[in-house]
C-alpha cells in the first residue's frame, strides 16, 4: 500500500471509532495488532488487539453518548502514519473528557499492525473512566498481597507483606497525591 492508502486506512479507523462503528474500526486492526499507551497510569502499557478491544468497551460503557476523535494533522512515510488528534466525550459521571494525542501507527498488508498512543495521562486519569480501571486493578493488587477493601472503604487483612503507612495511603486515596505532585512513589 502507498503512504496515501495508509493515511486513508488510519483516517477511516478514527472516523469509524468516532461514529460508534466499533466493528468497522477494529476491522482495520490486524489480528496480531498491539496498542501501546504511554505513561504510568492504569491504562498504560502494551495491549493485544483483544485486550485493547475489552479496554475500549469498558471505557465506552462510562461515556454518555460516544467518544469523538478528530484527526487534526497527519503525516505518512512508508508504513508509518503519524496522526495528531483531539477527543471529546461527555462522561456518565458528568465530567467532560477532552484530550490531545499523537498516534504513531504502523500499517502493513492493509491492516494497522501497531499503534503507539501519546496523550496527557494526568488529564486521562482525572477526567476519564481510568479511575474505574484503576479501582479494579487496585482491588486485584490488594488481593494479591493478602488484603481486602471493606464496604466502608478501609483496608483489612495482613496475610501478605507489610505495607508502610504511605503505601496503605496510596491504596486508599484516588487520585494518588504522589502522582498529582509527580513525586516518585
């Protein structure tokens, strides 16, 4: 495919995603596609296509209406397509989510093989559904070290390794103060 064909494919992917046509959007991804999200927040890391589809479904369930991703600039060279974009969504919790992105997509054989997503992770953490994902992963972490969260929000247990007061505080608060002040945890 030419660079222009690759740009059209990536444009159609984001247009389908914005129109709520998830099947059309995900048809553009190769079966072995990976999606990497920058940072150290709950959504960060490399996801397989199936993991990304689950994550996207979880996030979409927190949105009132749909998520719009508007491509504002695009450059392509060979099999790489770089796209700048802006998003907008009204969350069910009443917050408005608007973020800016840079996506680097690799296209081969008419399919998106990989995506690297760069975004304002602090904004995503504060105003998106990331807190629901964070709560889920935090609960799994607590269970893994032998602790559990009670109905009143406190943490009990103690079968696992001891936690410092600071670590216990980070498990209980959201968003973590350390993340908000950008100090190392």
